[in-house]
C-alpha cells in the first residue's frame, strides 16, 4: 500500500493529509496556528483530588489543570495513595476543548529518566517543530513521500526530519502546486463535513455529533436491498470515523434486516473495516432497540470542531 503525507497552507491554516493508495484517509489542521499537544510529556504536580470521579487534577503549566483519570494511573493501585502536592510524570493523551481540560495519562510511550530536584511544571521531552508534530505519528511505517507547498513548512519539516528520522529527508519534496486541491484535501473536507453521504449502490449515511454522542443513521433511499446498503454503510462509517476523528459513544441505526444472520454479517463487515481504519474503536454490539453501539476514546478534537474554528 502506498502511503503519502501532504502539508498544504491555505488561508493561514496548515492542513495535513495522510493518503493511502491516493485516497485521503486522515486529516489534521492547525486551529488558529495551534497544533495538537497529544504526546507531550510533563512533570506535573497534583493540585486537586476528585475521588468521586475518580480522578486527580494535575498542574502542567496550562490555564486549567489537566485531568488524570484513575484508569490512567500506573499502577492502578497507586491512585488511592496520590496526594496534593505530589509530583507525577504524565503524557498528554487528549487535547483540551471548550468544556473539558487536557487529559493526561501515566502510561508513557517511552521511559523517562528520574528528574532529581526538578520543579514542576516542567516539560520533559524536546518540543517538535509544529509541522513535524502535526504528522509525527504518521511517520511509522515510513511514508513513500512527504510533500509541502510552503517554503517555511518545507524547511521546518526538513530540519525536524534530519533530527528525528534522517532517512525520511530524501522522501521530502517541495510542491509548486497548491496541495489542498492537488491531493484532494478540499474534497475530503467537503465529504467529512457534508450533512449526509451517498453510498455506493444507493442509500445515504448521516452522521450527526450531539451532546450525548455521535448519532449515525442509514437510509436506503432508492436502493432495494437493505443488507447491501447496510454493508456499504458499515464500510463507509469506518472510513469516516478515521477521516473525521470521531470519538466517544456512537449509536448506529442500520436499516432493518431479515434475521440474525444478516445482522451478524453487517457486524462482521463493520469490525473488519474498523480493524483497518480505527482499531481503537470498540464494537459493543446490538442494543435491544436494534441499534449498534460503538465507543472510541477521545485523543484529539474531531475534524468538525477544528473546521468550525478555522
């Protein structure tokens, strides 16, 4: 499978796209020049205990204390022993949003040397250049090409890759052609923000984020086969979860089918598609009302949140 990364500057925003076999499958955009902070490692200090949640609040130098859930404490048995004023090493797992603070975890991707005498809050990892940070987790496995259409972004990528993964420098190219249109970023954004999507063979898929979670409705339209529409909807939904970075609880209303066999077939197709596009999305199964429940942990803002601010 061919993997390509493109960074395009448009209207003051930097868009990043990951394409597989020339199809855009993931999108990122800086919001007001601010990139995701997920992955940053900090020495923080506990400033609040919330045993009723259960969680603790950790000062890592941001406007609001970060939220550390008991399930993200390592080992879990340590949670009850945590106390105010204690220094803890955490990594940012979820970006902040209007109604929620940054989420952090004690599950670190790499070992951190003990910080003897260090005073929190203190960032423990070396900050990546913004352009590199935007695409850092797309660099493994190595992409076939990395392209940028802005000289500043190109230089930032080149310098960052030299320090982080020098073998990828030779795959970096500068494009004189605006990549927003050339690689299909604009089309992908339009698809991701459309009120409904037409499915191959007929039917529609509607995805609507709500305060309680993401509501998904499948409509047969003019199509005659419910099972065929549902199978295509399952595949399309998995791609949209990845493309739009959907997370939290999701409820899917598939078209009514004939018997358990057809329902299990749709569930199998959905699981297979999610295994490729969103392996961290859990399929909880059918509800008594005939919907399919999904859940995916939030790690970064959904594309709809970023585009509404862009």
